[in-house]
C-alpha cells in the first residue's frame, strides 16, 4: 500500500505541476524508481513491483478494482510503457527503470532513515533530471516524504479529547466520565464534521457509517478467503487452507459432532487465515494496522459477533473504536512497521488492538481494556519478521491465527481480574519499541535470517 500511494502521489503531483502552467509532465521522458532496505529485499514477495506500476498509473489502494489489477500490470509489462497518472504515456522497462537496491539500506542523501525507502526520479529526453522525491513507507499504508513534516498538508481539526499515552487516555476518559469508545467517537466526530456536512449526515452518523464500511469490507474478505481454494502465488506452492478447514468444521456442526468447548477458536483460525490468504493473493484487505497483520482484528470481530450470545452492533462499534485508540498509541509511541521493529509491530500490535477492542465490546471497564491490550503485547515481545521468500505466507498466515487466539485469551484474563496489574500499556509499548530497535536488521522483514534462511535446512 505504501509504495502504491507514494508512486501515485509522485505521478499525480507531476500532473498537477504540469497543469499549473509549468509544463513539467510534458517534458518527462522517463521515470526511474529505486527501492531500498526492506522494500528491496522483500519487494518481489510483497508485490512492491506491482504496486509501483499501479501507483504510477494513478491508482490508489482504496479505490482500485481488484479485478483490474492483473490486466493492468500485464498491459504495462507487455507494452513496456506506462501512462503516468493516466495522463502521459512514457516508456517503462522494469529491468532498468525499477531498481531493487538490495545492498543499500537507505536512499543516499536522505535526511530520514527508515528501512522502507523508495525514490522516484523523472528525466527529460536528454537525460536531465527534472524532479526527484523520496518517500518512506512507515507501515499500514502510511507514507512520509523525506524532508517533509510528516503531515498530509491538510489542516487538522482540533479534537476535544487529545491523548498521547494510555495514561493520558485513561485519565481523560475518567475525568470526563467516558468510556474509551465514547471518547474516540467524540474525537472522530470532530475530525469529520465538515465531511459529514457535505454528505448531509450528522458527524455521529458519518463515523458510524464509516465503521460499518470497514466491517463490510472485512466480512467480504473473510467470505472470499473461505470460498476460494487453490495455491497461493509466489512459487512456494502454499495451499489455501481456510476453505478446507471451514468445510470440515461445518460438516462436524451439521452432524452434531461438535463437543469441544474450544471449537470457536477453530473458527477464529479460519477467519484469520482466510483474510491473510486473500492478502497473500493480492486481494482487498483492511490494514489493521498493516496488511501483513490484517487477519487478527476481523477474526476477533467475527468471533464476537458469532459466538458471544449478547453480541450486538453497538458492541461491534465499541470494538472498532477502542481498537483504533490502541492502534494510535502504538503508531505515535512506537512503530507498526515490521521493517522497523519486527512482527511484534504488526501481528503484535494487531493482537493488542483486538484484545482491547474485545474487552470493550464485552462491557469491560477502561482499566480492563488497557490491561487486555497490555497482556496481548507482552506475549508478542521480540517477535521477528522473517517471511520465507519475502512472501506474506509463511509464517505470516498462521501467525495471524495465533495472534487472534492470543487476543481472545488476553481479554479473558483481563476481564477475570480485579486487582491492579504491574505492567502498564505505556510500559509495554515502550518495551516493544526498544526491543525492535535492538533487533538485528536481518530479522526485520529482510528475509535474511530466521525461517526465511533456515527453511532449506529444516
């Protein structure tokens, strides 16, 4: 997502400069893209090459038709040319226009240092450089331009209940007699006030509709993942398993053979694996907080809606709002990038978000929400990111299933305890970040160590 958004922004900005009477786009004869660090080392397995092509052609992850991806990429490769932002067609030969700089961790001369760097350079017909911009994909589809302030350039509305730590979040909620989900709803309403007015809705209606859209996409992803069979692309020959496992469970249920009280966890596995098999196949998923960890939150949400007798739509809204609050804490105070802190920043954060969200959905107190989120991360600390072949398949798909199960268990522990706990969520977030910084880079989404290296010997 990050590389696609960066490529799209670069192409669209060239078109915008052209329309501003500079004529820049009309002078562009060639665009060269350089991938650095983790993007170079695992880019092929993560479909970064395809994402760059789609982005340069003016496509955004949230709006592109998944059914059009294959033919769009195939057409670009067959013709060896690309229509920048859908406006100007230029030659594009991946062999020398898309460079995987595997020996270089950071783009040369960049002010920022993050292991997911991507640089775009536009040249004229004489080979003179017209424009060069460097971006970093910092996780979850978020991008930051080198030398920028990290903002989107749009003015940010003031929110009524700002927080920068879980301590601030709990204190503010307590003082104002709000649950975490209520506090988040108030903040979200402030952020969407103008957009809601344009849509002819109240801010609350607008936010609730947005959450419902996210849930609809998640449900559709699970349904596609369960319905689809076959072998995942990439060359590892990994079979999809969600369909087969779901059929086995349904057969047991139809025959009345389900006696195992833990059988709902089998469905948790199915839901999580279905999503991440879709992700591995290039299907549409919701970054929660990243694509590689996209199965945990929808799996736990499905668990809540299907297996909790008192589950309702209001509980689901509490789940998503609370999960978002926890995700904000990690993004602001640590990282959600596997290339920066390992998989503890992806599946670990997703597990923590889902645990806190489930605690809220089940009527837990703010303290229990914080405790559940803390427990979940505490038992993901140190988890490396070592995908075999750079593909988001092994161990990523099963790892989402395990993360979802951990989230459920963390919630159950938190809801069954009344006493104060020793480790706070703030402390575990800080610990995760420092652990990630200490982790050797070959264990952080480079496929240079761990399972990615030793699978041949296993």
